[in-house]
C-alpha cells in the first residue's frame, strides 16, 4: 500500500516540536531586544553628555574649577537641590536641559515635534526635561546626565 501524505500522529508531533522550539526561543529574543534597547539608552546618554561637553566648552571661562572648592564628582551627583543651587550660583556647575542643548545646536532632535528626545526603551517617554550637570575639573569640561539609581547601574556611569 502506497502512502500519500503524513499521518495525524506525525503532524501532531511536528506541531508539538515547533511549539516547544518557539517556547524556548521567544524569551531569549525578548531578552536580547531589551538588552539592545538598554544599550541604545546608554549610548544616547553618552551622546547627550558629549553635546553637553561641547556646550560647556563654550562656557569654559565662566566656570570655576570644582577643585578650587574641593568638590568631588560624587558630591555633585549626590547633592541636594539646595547644594546644587549653591554650586550653580557660585559658577562651579551649569545645569542644562536637553531642550536647551537642542536650542543651542549642540544636540540633534529625535523628532521634529515634542517630545524631541525619547527614551529608546519606551518610545513614549520623553527625556526633554532631563538635566545634565556641566563642570570644570583639572582645567577640563565634564558633564553628568542625572540618571536614576536604576539607570546608573544599567549604564555603569
């Protein structure tokens, strides 16, 4: 007797095997996708800090070195709003938003309409109001994007 196709058992076996492969593959693909988005976010933060450094170089003569006041980078990153305002008032720090960097042609927009800069991990989240601190140390300009604790560990900044 000649067979002209697959039996029901063979078809079910193939479907079960495909289902198992998909079950194993999908979580791995999602993990890779999340990792790529996180890497894109950290790269975007690096680009923002580079733009802030360029902006800071334009303001180089206005800034005092944090070395003069024995201010450390940790002190800046962990400063209260009041301390930060003192640093700004005394010209040790410039606090700039991403929109200001765009207006000064230091940063390129992601979108033509607001939000101009978006978080690649969630395209609906705007970074427009994010703050970058610019400071001078050892006669060189540095900048620090104000990351949340979770994002600091993500980007190892």
